[in-house]
C-alpha cells in the first residue's frame, strides 16, 4: 500500500481514532511502515522471525513498547493508539 492509498484508507477510519487527531498523517504512516511493520530489530535480530512467518509482518506489542529511546518520538498513549491503528491497517 502506498502513502496515498494509506491516506484514502485512513480518511475512512480516522473518526474511530480521535486520540490521534493531533498527529500528522505522514507521521502515522512513517511510524507504522517504518517501525511497527518495518522494524528489523537491533542488529537485525528480527529477520529470522520475519522470514519464518511471512504472514505476520508486524512487530509484537511488547517489543514495540520496549524499543530503545529514540526509535519512536511518540508518547506511550500515542504508541498504544498507533499500534491499534496498525493492527486495523494490517487486516
């Protein structure tokens, strides 16, 4: 899905994610695509898991919340909301 496809999809579900109202769509897209769906782990430790289970392609919630400082600039509340949105997006 491209960024523009994501924007079209997000317009249809944004009303359900009012707690992300203050977050720019591009920031949401980059967090989901770059970290939640694209994170390979420190030293690429997630690569074998992603290779073995190609259908998952999403970082587990506990690993997302335990990322080192600097990987995500969102607050814990925003991260929880972004993860919920990513699960919906992943369907």
